[in-house]
C-alpha cells in the first residue's frame, strides 16, 4: 500500500468523527422537536454503552450495574432539581454515582466472572427496593415529580457529557492506564506480578465509568416529569447497555457507539410499530450476535475491509 493512501486512511476516521461532532453540536438549530428528542435518546444510550465498555471491555468484567448509577442520577435530579441549577445537579449526579461505584468496587471487585455479574445485578434490585421502602416509609409516596427543562437544553447537556466521555475514553486507551487495564483482562495474575495495583485500578476505572451514567440519568430525568424507583432503577438499562456494546463490538471504541445508535433507533421503530415483540427481537439479535458475530459489527466491518484491501493488493 502506498504511503499516501495509508495517511489518508489514518486521517479518515478522525476527520469523519469531527464532521459528525460538528453536525451534532449544531443539530438543534435546524432539527424538529421530534428529531431533538430522538437524538437525545440515542446519545443517552451511547453514553450508557460506552461507559460500560470503558470498564468492562478491557478488564473482561461483566457489570450489570449501569441501571444503578443511572437511577442514582435520576433521583439526584428529582430531589435536588428544585433547589439547584441543572448543570450543578448533573455534576452531583455524576459525583454521587462515582462515590457509590467506588464503594461497591472496593467491596466486590475481588469477585470474578458470574459472581461479579450477579452481584452488580443484585445491586440494582437492592437500591430499587431500598428506595421504594424509604419513599413509602418516610414520604408517604412512591415517586417524585421532576422539574421539567426544555428539550434543547437537555440535548446540549447530553451532548457535552458524550464529548467528555469520548475524550476520557481516548485518553485512557492512549495511556499507561489503558495498557494496565488490558493486562488485567488478558491475565490478572500476571498483571499483579509485574506491579500493577489490580484492585485499585479496577475500582477507580469502575467508578470513573459510573460518573457518566449518573450524569446522563440526571439530565434525562428532567424530561420525564415524574419518576419512581421502578422507572429510575429499571434493569433494562443495564441489559441494553451490555447488548448495545456487544452488538457493536467491545474491542473497538467505535463499536459501542455504533451498536447504541443502531439499537436506540431500532427500539424507537419497534416500540411504535411492534410494541409487544420488540424485546423478543432484541433477544434474537443478541443470540445471533454472540453466535455469529463475536467481535460485533466493527469486527465484521474490519474483516470486510481486510478482504477488500487484500484483493486490491493482489490486483496491483
């Protein structure tokens, strides 16, 4: 392959990303109200999937806790939304989620495999039922009304969270921290043997990923008017984040983004046209992906590109 063509290929990805970001930041200027709502939902799922992949992809630990941190952000907005400004509420939602994840990670990240996955799923149910008990016992209700914010403000804050998450993912993957996380995923004992503080690194990264989930929950709650523990701590958000990341391909940072965009849009179509079958279709897609696309859509695209490049080199 010629050097000029190689340089163009290297610039193609970042250039396309910059164009997409430019379109997204100006999107509210020309989009309809429905378009803003739809893209906000897509960005929310992208944040959940990419945040999940930030920790789980390199380490191999399957976390089912996104719904817990997402719900913490929702209730932060429900409780503090009338007293504080929205940016401060979003910041506190991320901070509280970080502290909760730091505590949970310090206590549980010595567990591995199915045990860690079961605990994180149990965490969602524990917080949901604890908060339900607290609301009924001390407030006499089972939900709260949330201060409503206009759709453009919600969109711009969600977009800002997305950009910060992208930057964080890029910096971690390019740093020694990213290499250390990869070494944990490949062989945790070997990583500890060469001097990596395995437990501390896993805990901090787990907590870091929770910041963005909590922040996304805080901002999206302002569109829902009313929330209760069943809405805020819905386990579906955990499973959707995992499904979207696996479908897109967790081995590449663009994989969770691609998977979330496709599935979020697919959910919108299925919920409006086939409301009783969309979860069945999602489950079928997951099974097909695990069986026939273990590297996700990004892996399939990379294989096709290699074959095409090999064919072009053969013709040359």
